[in-house]
């Protein structure tokens, strides 16, 4: 077993399981994807620490425990179609591709998008596609989605994203309120939306999702 394989197993056993990650599919997917592939070379040795890791100016790879608990909250089924917003270097896409039937991953940063595409090919994630675009607009032409996953904290969710949820769909994000982050699941039932707050989490804000005056989550 390589050092990275041992670190990956330790991440599952020592970080995820003691922190209420009980979804076996989530744990197995994260145990299979080499996290060190998705960080800058100088950070490979710390790829499995439970911290947000910088991958580009203003962009981060989410810490493992929060990422895993967000995936668990999304309750992803094997036949789900997922929109992965702000996929960065592609780690979230590689994990989601092991959980869902189809993943549409959006990344506006060209360098990160290229890295994500290279990783997608290397990981043989043939059920995923990496696309360019405005994260706040999503991909209305390719929905509706069973799950929308946001790779960073947000202060607002544009109505256009909510509208891309399928009936029964879930949008999972860390809602940042005055510097305090709370994991929130937004669910759609017909034309009605409801929210559930789950646990506190502190992760960096995803660019473009700062609060507009008068907005209500």
C-alpha cells in the first residue's frame, strides 16, 4: 500500500466515520479517488488533512469532512443527474461520478477546467462532462437536476438555480450568514421549496454568490 493509499484509508477511518459520515457509498467513493491528484504539487503531502486547500487564487479544495457530509446530505442515488458547480480541479466531479448516473460539472476558470478535464479522463469518469459558464446561472439547457452541489459557501442562491432542480431534487450548500456557515439542504416539491439546516461548517465563499440587498435564502 502506498503512502497516499494509507492516507486515504486513514481519512475515511479517522476523519469521516468519527464525524457522522455513515453513508457507505460516500465513504467508498472518497476512498477510491486520489485526492492528491487534485491539489498543486507542493500540497500533495497534505492532501488528506481536514483543511480547505488552495488550488487557485480565491479557490479551494473543500476539507474532507464537510465535503463528505454535504454529499451525504444530498442523498445521491445511482440514477441521479447531478450539477456540480465550481468543480475546481475536478475532485468533486470524480467522487460524484462514482455516486450518480450523470454529472455536469461547471468551472469558469480555464486553468482549473483544463485540470478537471485531464483528471476526468485519467479517472475514466465517462459519465461526467466539464463545461464552462457562469456558476450563478447553472446550465438551464441541461436540467432538470436531481442534485445541485455547490463547492463553496454561499450567501444567496439565485432563483435560476433553484428552478433547475427536478421535482424532489436537492440543492446542498453551506449558507454563510455573517461569517457563520450552516449546511443547508434546499428541496423542491412541485413549485414549492423548503430548507433544512444540518450542521455548522466554515468553508471559503464561492465567487459570485455574495448576498444581494434584500435577498432571502
